[in-house]
């Protein structure tokens, strides 16, 4: 599903560094989401946005921030990365039918 | 918010046998229940969903059942095949376009 793309796909960084994960979609959806996936914990919502002017915290927003630059773009930032932010990060979009379409994921390792 | 519990966390079945995964949810107002399949190294993808006005839905070898009174729903896979090996996630939503995911079930189909 090339309609939702994420960059980078893999990233290794050091504690204290600022990093940005980017998401783009060509589905024309207004709703976009950022999740993190950890083994045994499923998918947990970090932030979500229902349109360009709307940003909402999810269940685990501490240590993260987001920017909705356009309808098609939603970026996730880690201002000062820490090792327990090592995880697989997914961006997703939702259309009117509520089906979520996920990007390919970004694997982040914080040393 | 909604809390979704999923069992079992791992499931090993013989090829050709059936697999059943169960989820419970906490908010009786939840009305949409999708199931996602995530193959190794891939993104989660929707395989089937059910709404609260329906008790059961089938799509070839997979089916989902919903018991609103007991607040649980289940995924049934019949005649399992090796390509059914994956992690399966259930989810629930209050019709607010935010999904709460279960922790996932790793299904292994033995040849």
C-alpha cells in the first residue's frame, strides 16, 4: 500500500538527540495518526489529527510532539530521544469508513 | 477511554485446524470492531470488521462474532494455512475514529 509512506524506514540515534519521523499520504484523508508498537503491548496511540488545524494527544504523548504541515503530511518528533523510545512507529490514515491504513513503519533504535 | 483485552497472546495450531482469538472491551458504547493482520516485517492490514448492529460476519475462511451483552468479540479462522501465520490485533472504537487495540495474538500454523 504505497498510499501511506514513512521516512526514514530505519533510524539509529543517540540519547538526547532530536529526531523527526515523517509521514505522507496520497489517499486524501483528513485523519492521521501516529502509533508505536512494542512486543506484547500492541499498537498505542501517540498523537492524532483530524484536520490541519486539529492536533490531539493520544495515550502515550509524553516525550513526543507532532506537526501537521498539510492534509497529506504528519510528522512526529522526539525532542530528546531516550532508550525506552526504541520501538516500531507507524503512521496511519482513516477515511469516512473508519478503516485505518498504515504506513510501512519506522524502526527506531535509541542508544 | 476504551480498554481492549485480547487472548491468547500466542496460539499454535495444526494446519487445517481452526483458530479462535477472543477480545473483550470495556465501553458498552463502542460500536465498531475491526481485526488487523500483521505479517512479519509488514504493516497491519484490515482483514474483517463488524459493527454493533450485526452479530456475525463471514468472509471466506474468516469470521467475526460479536456479543454486545457480554462485551466480547471473536475472530475465527477455519482450515488454517501456513499463510495465516501472523500477529492478529483486535480493536474497538466509540465511533470517534480512534481505535483502541488489543495487545495482539501471534498465530503459528504448523505444517
